[in-house]
């Protein structure tokens, strides 16, 4: 149920055409396949393996968004100060602009 809601949420947020383009990009192929295979494993009754494979696919698919997420977290009104600490900032800087190795 969560997988269907996730995919429908992405589709409703950015549109059908953009969703298909995102999942069909050459650089997102491994993530898309991993997410799909994980979804299949969940459907056939292997939820633990499926969730692990889906998590890998999710990380690979959305690794390009981590820098944007870092900036968003640092600007949050109440807890943003935690993400602006030197240790956390150095973690963000180390991974800025890099995709997760596959």
C-alpha cells in the first residue's frame, strides 16, 4: 500500500510525464529497477528482502536531491540550528554534488 501511495504521490506532485521521465532516465535505471524488484518481492511475500532492495533503489534514485534536502533542513525554524552545526555541515559538504556509488 505504501509503495502505491508513494508512486501516486510523486505522480500527483510532478505529473505523469515528469514521473515517467524521472524513472526512465539512464542514470536512474539501477534505482528504478531496484525499486521495482523490491516492490515485486514485497508482493510475492518476501517483505524483508523487498524493503531492503527498495531502500537501496530509493537511495540511488534520490541521491541527487540530498544537497537540496541539506539546505532545506538547515533553514528549518526550530531544529535548523542542529543541521548548521560544524560536524553536521561537514557531513553535508562531504557528500554535496556526489551521487551514491552503485
